[in-house]
């Protein structure tokens, strides 16, 4: 089911926390990718916070997820 997502750009370079509405995608990550052109993930540290994405499935329940920049793994194999 496609929803309407509101992507809030929290990067320091974003002017006044840009607020972009995206429709026709199936996940908050897809909305952020379309709005910001970045591949973001749901876990990370505060310094890597890039965006917050909001959506509503019912009038009573508003959902939000924080998305972080993907950090390259430094783990050796």
C-alpha cells in the first residue's frame, strides 16, 4: 500500500529543515531516497542523523522514523 510521506531534511546544510511531501512509495526509506537522493537506514548515531519521515495510516496514529546516513563498515574479515 502506497502512502503519503513527509520527509524533513535535518542536515545542517538544509535551509530551514526542508519539508518535502512524497507520494506513491511504499516505505520511509524510499520516500527519503526520492526526496533527498540518499540511501538512508533506520539505525545510526546522532551525528549521522539526516532526516525524519512522517506518515499517517489512521487519523489517530501519526508515525515517525529517524533515518541516518549509511556508515561504511570498518570491520575486518
